[in-house]
């Protein structure tokens, strides 16, 4: 079992489509004079630059609604009190952005005009824009629909940093009719707005549907769902939903790892329902519950011949410096050759399907055996580490042999 890499780059047809959509997004309402965009202006439109500046958009389909490269773009902005102007001195992408003067409490983006003739939300999952403040303040993004309902999200803005503020529109009804997008500023600071856009962040890290076996890992809107049909399901907020949300650090056929600056800093989930929340074992599936936390609480002693590598006793998350990483639920080995032998010696309790993580192995086909028995449950992580799950109960010293051809 091998983990395939993900090509997160934008294809040429998609880049072209994004540029066309960006141009189309800056049309006036019927009856008004439309701004003309010549080739030189079109070449400066930042629809192809956004993902380079904002890493959260990498590999996603997006449609730029406003980028403030055209002098008429401010026609889609309403300012109840205060002032705004297109500013050529500050930009996230392209050559300009919209400057919201200090003391301007809010502005309104005329979504109903920008999206005339277009389905909403269609297949889009997020709506938002990028903001930069001169001084620390907070911003609230509110989508108001024609039926009077609204959806909001707030964020603190640090001085002189571009940040993206998003609304999750993935669960809006198909007949939703957007009226306006309100941006409210709490604090007396100049604020710049750039690249108001729609994006589709729907992505399967593992699997192609929520019914895939043994599991799927699916991001959509604000959340990531880890689902093993009939066994367990975990829904996690991402950093788009709240500052303490999770970031996907690793996702593969055997394991997923998440990090956060919230209450739980590190989370590891295995395909069989074993999970580790800041090193604390939690069973998510009936099988993981029946096997219990014994092997986690009483790990084996491990040894590696010096000529083949060493046990990594200093990996972040190894609470006891014994080579067993409680945060990852895996023994850590650093290989120095294409072949490595790992001796596992159970202590007070037998080992139940232990996980061995080996770094330093070269690329190539892998052969794994335990005491001469073939092991087929292994996968490479995106970082190149080899994860091996031993599908046995080990109650005596046993040697794992890993060889890369």
C-alpha cells in the first residue's frame, strides 16, 4: 500500500478559466456603462497571483469578483459613512487595492450586482477577501441574503499583515440570493481590501467519496471530516472556522495528523480508529476500544543495529525519550542504510498492531517482514517516512526487517 502524491498546481485550462471569470466579475449592473479592459489591463489582473500570495488557495478553483485593478471597481462599493479610494500604493496582488479610511465603520460590497446572472452558491464553498490594517483592529465579514438572513465571521487584524477572512457558504440552499457583503471595522485604522473572491476548497485528501473504505479524509468549507464507514466519524473545525482550529499536516492511507494552537495542539488518527490527542489515547472505533490503550501506555523496548540506523529518542511528542512517540502513536526509527532491522521487546503487556515510523530510507520498492512473515500494511508519508503497521499481536521479542530495493 503506497501513498500517492497530490498535484496541487492549477492546470492551464483552469488558470485560463479563472482569468475569464475574474474579467467577467467586474461587470456593471444592467444599464450602466461597463468598464473596458484592454489586453494590458487584463494582463495585470491578479487572478493567477492570488494562490501564490495566499497559501490557503493553493490547488483550489477560485473566481475573483473584485481586485480593484480597474478604476471603476469602486462602483460596486457602498460607504454609508466615511470614505474609500482605490490605492495604487498598497496591494496584495496586482497594482492596487481599496483603502478604507480610518473612522469608516463599514463598507458594503454589492454582491447582487457582481453576481447578476450567476448561480449562487453553486459549487463554491467559501466567500471572502484579503485585509490589511495599519494598526491592530478587528474585522467582521457578513453575508446578507435577500430573504433577510445573514452569516458572519470575525478576525483580528495585526498591523501590516495581509490576512484572508472567509465565510463558509457550502451549506447555503441552492436558491440563496445574495444581497450584499458587509465588512465592518472595529478600531480606528486604515484598512486595505483586495481580491474579493469565491473559492471551492472541496478536497479529498484520502478517498474519492465519504463511502470509501477503509476511510476518507474530506475538507469542505470550514471543516475536515475523517470518516470510516460504519466504524467512526470525526468532524474537525479548521483554522478558517476559528483561530484554534486544525491544520492538516499529513493525510494518507494509514494515518492523518493535525495541528492547532488551540486546546489540543496535536492530533493523530489512524485508519482503524486509534487516535491520540496530545498523546492521550482515545478509541474511535469498536475495534480500537476492544484492543484498549495497553500497548500505548506500556510500549516495547526497541533497538536497531548501529550500522543500520538508530532509535530516535528525541522526536517532538516522545514524552519519555524511549523511542515511542505518544503524540503519533508510533515508534520512531532513523535509518542510515537501505535495510534496517528493528528489535521489539514487549514489556508488561503484548503489543497489538504496533506502528513503526522510519525516516531516512531511500526511494524504491519496499519489502517488509516480521520474523519471516510478510507484512503488507505500509505506506509512505508525503515527507518520505515509511509507516509500517504490524498486523500481529507480539508477546515476545521479534525482529522487523525493512529493505528498500
